[in-house]
């Protein structure tokens, strides 16, 4: 049994941002509830907060009531920002002033899903490692090129936490619980959650390339990894083939056989997906988005984008809503 004195209670404030990810939020808060149940006493407490102190609607359309607004937080509490869709509108001067003021108290502060962006904007991640949902990684790098952003499911760097969203928030919380109360309690919580594999900060966000494409072929996977790592400055099929020890014709056959498209087409689709993410998630000009996605000609970029997405980059940018 864990003691129940107030000094041993760890307190959290969950700051729910507009359109926050419901799965990331519940994945973070449920381990705390189960921890209290298994410990037989209240070892964790939490409060819910929002910018204006009123209810917040998540990206799934569910509205959650909160306990407080941008009020002062005790220095013994941990603040976790819960982000999701449209993170940039949440980064208001009012919110930035609040988070910077509270951060000066030295308490732990974390970001779930896209809330890493808010922490970086507030200067809380300077010199710290962090992570963010893979779909937002490229735009984060464009906005904060000096930051060390990882592809891990979560990071803990001193008193700064981040998780990539989804169920990764559960892994972060299980690590924090294990650090505070031991692995037996954390494993017991995982069992209650039917969580058969507790992941660490060494685990990656996305499925392996063979799993994603449904094919286990070492050379094909290596080429795709090279493509994904070189979207801004594309590598020619000839060099890709040479680097894995096959001919360009063999590379063509591999892609045709397993992916039903040419290497050039597959590479193009990867670059266009990156471009779309940048258009929707950043304020970069269309020309700069084209350059960041490996297109030197704006007209060629626009033509390829229209053929793939049935709209132009300019219309895509204009159609996005926060």
C-alpha cells in the first residue's frame, strides 16, 4: 500500500486546448485513476483547465467541463498541455504569458500530441529534446529548426515532457508512475488497461517500413527510408539503386512488383504529402513549401499537386479552416 498523506500526492493540471486529442487526454488521465485504485489511496490528483475557464470541445466533438481557467498553479503541480488539431490558434499572447509565468516556478511541464508546438513557442524547450506527432514533425522543424525533435513516442528531458499523441500519452504516464512508485505499480496499471506492451522512449512513432508497405524486402525498405530522409533534396533512382547494390531496372521492377508504381512516382507522392502537411500546418509561402518538398519550379509543383490532390496548392491553403 502507498501512503495517502497529502505530501505524497502528485498533482496534475491538464490544460485542454481547443480541438484537443481525446485519445491523448484519456490515455494520460486514466493511468492516474487506475494508480489510485491499485494503490488503495489517493496518490494522484488532477484538475482540468482551459484558456477561458469554460468547457472545451475536442477534435471528436465531445465537450469536457473544466475546473479552472488561466489561474495560478501551485509549484508542486505538473502542467500537461493537451493539443490536437489547429494548435496555432491556441498559441495566443495570453496563453504564452501564462505558461511562461508558471514555468518560472520550476514545476514539470509537458505537452501531449501537438502541444509540443506551444511549449516550443513559449521557449520552454530551448536546449531540450522533445517529440511531436509524426504528421506535424516537418512543420515543427520548419518553425523551430534549432530544436532537437525526435521520432520517439515520448521524451522526458529533466522537467520537460512531451508525447507524440494517441496512446503514446499512456506510455509517458506509465514511465512517470514507474519512476515515482515503481515498475510493479506501472505494470499493474498496464494490465488493467489491457496494455500488453509498455513502450519506452526508444520506441518509434510509426510502424516499420515493411509493416507499412506490407512487404518484407530489405533493399526496398532501405530505398524507401532513403527517400523519406531526403524529401527536400531528392536522390535520383540511379543513385538509390547503386546505394543498395542493384541496377536501376531492378529497382523499377521492385517498385512495380510490390507497390504498383515506379520509384519516381512513389518518391513524388512522399514529397507531395509533405507539401500538403506544410500547407495546412504552417504559414510558409507556397513557393517555400515547394522548395522544402524538393520542387525547384513552382509551376511544376502546382501541376503535380493538382494531379495528385485534385486541387491547387493555393486553393488548399485557402480552404483550410482553424
